[in-house]
């Protein structure tokens, strides 16, 4: 996988937004897999700025969700559907019909998971999937010991993830759902390009384990090692536990600038 060390989260956002803009120049109706959480926000801000500046055209772009809470009422501001509508779909001027997501309100959750996996395939598959990483090494909501071949399914969140996400629920862990629908690791690996963004010291150990550690279900993000086109974009703080940081810097610096990520 390619590891790109950037000075800060804004630079990471700019780099990934440029990759998305370049993809949309080649494939105007590309399906962009988007992630929620704090980390990807600079990507969406940079892409929206490019749209305003006429440097990116998202008019035919499609977006899809990575995961969703189970059991939040429809329209809850912290459901990931609401978050993606607010942070991605509206700022990029996309229509809701260009947006795919799992139904976290379904009575039959297992059927909703199957339906979402099928919908992604019928949409032609994800062209670029943006990922965050949990402090426990999760991608999507594939918590440690998720099957590396897993498909979209219901998962139970770890206590650590519920603690990490309580900040979106007025700091009240009691409001954070226990269950989620997440694209499986096998589903995620079907995207044509995986781009993981991690910023801040709290992610440094998870990043090092994912990039330099053994492939292991204990660190779901290590599954990126199996993907033929995976890019890990980290700021200096998130890169601080990487043994090969100097090698990654030198390799990226030597890359032709036209090549992108
Ligand atoms: P964060 O979440 O970007 O809010 O840190 C990342 C994740 O849990 O995947």
C-alpha cells in the first residue's frame, strides 16, 4: 500500500479531494464511498471548494455510505444518513437519488444488510472508498476480530467505539446505539481504490499496526494490505509510530507529481 505523510489534516483533505476530482474527470458518475466521523470533514470541505472554483464537477457523482447506526429514528441528526446528507450531499449539490445507504430503521436488519450489499453491486461497485480508522483499528464498523471476508451485516460496537462516538451524542454514551450496519471487510475490499485518512496522535498505534503489522482480524484495517490499490494518508502525528516513515516520505517525494495517489 502507499503511505503518504502530509503536514496536517487540511493537506490530507486537499490531496484526497484532488484524487476524487480527478476520478470524476475520468468517470463523471463515479460512485464515491464516504465515511463519517471527524477525520474526513476536510476532504468534503476541499471537494466542495473545488466545485465552487470550477475545478471539480460533482453534478453526476454518486455517493454511498459505509455504515449506519441501527435503531435511531429516521431523520435523527446523528444517523449516518443525516450526517452524509448534511456534510456531503448538500454541500456538493447532489440529489438524494444519487445517494445510497443501508436502512438502519428496517425491521428486518439482516434483509437490509443483504439489500445494501446487492445495491452496491448493482450500482457497479464503489470506485473510491474513503475510510477512517478507529483507535481499535476498525474500518467502517468492523470491530476487532471481524472476518476479513465479511459482507454487510449487523455488528455490535465495542465499548471503546461507543466512548469515542459519545461526543456526537452530547457526551452521553447511553445515547450511542449498541448496534450498527456496516459494509463488511470483504465488501470494502471490492472498491476499486481504498483511501484511508488518519489524523492525530490517538490514531498512531492503530495506523502502525494496520500498515506495518501482520495481517490480522484483530486489526481490521490491516486488510488494506490485501488490496491492489490502497492509499493511507496520515498527518505527522498519526504517522508517529511508523517505523518506515522516512521510507514512505522518500518514496512519495520521488513519485512523479502527475501520478496522484
Ligand atoms: P473519527 O472516526 O474520524 O471520528 O476519528 C474514525 C472511525 O471511527 O472510523
